[in-house]
């Protein structure tokens, strides 16, 4: 990394004070209140301050000048602007319809139960199997027409398959009037679960058996051992990632729903949005970091170098959780409990402890999931695909909710005569 890349993600105290037009004492107060995250610089007494937090505070300050600035600031990790009763972000983690996601995962709630909770608002104590789907042969025929290597562009393939599933049901005018979002959502998730088989050496679609759970279907499609440990791992990932308020993919879903799109088009737009370098590809950045630094010592050296240059270490610090992402914390604990003794897991856990102690940095869920999939020798594309598969549950719920509103999501642009 060149000197031009220095302070890409962080700012010095002088830069922070100048940007916010505040005194040094005010900056330190913001840090103590958790409004601005800072990291120490190894060997120096000075600290660096996360630019995301600085820009968010600046946007809030600017928003006091009127509605236009307020709306603009809300588009970048700002104040909530779209009412929802699906998921609430709290310091203790997301709450799905009022139920804390960490507690749901700890209780052993199945992904199917959580999806039904998001879709209906009804919480059931027991797992009820979803009905099977019969479109397997159509999906196999479609994937044979895709010329690119499916495992390399898996998210885009997931979007294509989702759109194709919709077309199998007829034209848009035929589908929209009587569309059953729950049945369609279940089918999309089941079909895409079987497509995970294309990421394995077998390179083929592995359909779910009648009554088989999504977690069990993933284990089967990925060619893993059908153990209680693996089942708990995949069940936890699916539940933890099922929804997270208004992420870019979710916003795209709601925009599409507000314009009158079918469920399949809404979900496909969300998948494509999530395939970008700052969402789905974030898992690849974590994977590259771990692959390049094969020992704890090398990981620490690389992290110190990045921190000194003002660059966030991949897999750490979520903007919505200044005190640490509870989802990342839960999954890291899961690593220690279920995968202890695996070299990949042990070194990531030691590195995470170093980052917390030395840099006050907290692991995101991406770090834990990438470490898990690497310890299972799964392809690098697996974590992002798991994220998308899990999040479809939330996207379906947001389509349902958005359709209850007559509002077209159509923000205005502020013209700048540059």
C-alpha cells in the first residue's frame, strides 16, 4: 500500500477536529460516549479516528439545517427514515419482531421458525418442515446454459435462478394479483440451497429431500458430514443473518416492491445489490487477509501496518455497533466451543483477542463465518452465498411490509453544478 493510501479509513485528531469544527475536548467526549471509535497507533501516543463515525456526526449536524440535508445524511448510516416493525437494531443485537436474535440462536430456534416469525409475526416453539418443491429439473436445465464458472460468480447465478423461478410461474400480470409471498419465498430458499452443490467438486444441483431443513440441505449440498456440530453451525449462521434492518440489499428490495415488482424481481435486485464489493465481497477481503497471513504473528504484523496507515482491518468494527457486533461475538464464541483445535480457528481467535486488547477493535460476523468455512475447506464464495441465502428470509418480510404502503420510494437528487 502506498503513502497515498494512508488514513483511508481513519483520520488524525487534527483532521477530525477540523472536519467537525470542534475542540479537542469535545472529540474526546464523543469517543468516551461511543459516538466515535478510535484506535491507538502502535509505538505512538496518538490515536486515529474512524472516518465513518466522523462523517455520520457531521451529517447529523448538517441535518439540523433543514429537511434536504437530513434526508441526505440518513442515506449513509444516518437516522432511520423508513418505518418498520420487522427488525430493530439494539446494542444487544437485532430483534426480529421483538425477539433478540442471539437468544433465538442460543435457544436452538430453526431457520424455518425464524423465517416464519419474520413473515407472520408468529413465534412457534417447534420446527415445522416446509413443503417440498418440484422445479428441480428446470433449474438443472438453466444452469447448463450458464457459460461462466458457476462457483466463481455464484451470487449473480443466484439472482438469475431466482428470476427464472419467477418466470416459470407465468407473466408478471399473471403472478402479481394472487402472489403468495410465503410459498414463493420458501421455494426460492429451497432451490438456492440445492444450488450450493455447484460450489463443490461434484458441480451439480443437490435437491432437498421432502421435509429436509435448510441447514441439513446445506450440509448435504456442500458435501459435509451430517453431524450435530455442523448442523448447529449452519443453523446459527442462517438465524443470525436472516435480517438486519435497512441494509443496501433490503433497501433495494423495498424500492422494487414499492414500484410494483414481483417477489422474484425484488429478491433478485437485492441479491445483485449484495454482490457488490462493499457487501458480499467483504467476505472475500477477510478471506484474502487470512490467506496471506498464515500465522498469528503475521496477522498481527499486517494489522499493525494497516492500523498505522489508517486502514480498517478486514472483519472488524461494524458502524451500527460501536461497542462490538453481538452477532460477531456470538459466532466467535461458537467457534471456540465447536471448532477448538482447528488451526484456522485457533489462530483467528487469538488474533481477535489481540485486536480487542491492543486496538479496541471488535470482530464482525464476517470474520467468524470466513474462519468457519475455511476450517471446513469450503470455497471462498461460500460465506457471501450463505449471507444471501439467510437474508432472503428478511427480504421477503420487507416486500410484504412495503406492499402495505402506497408510497413509491423515489428520493430526489440534489443537483450540484460542479
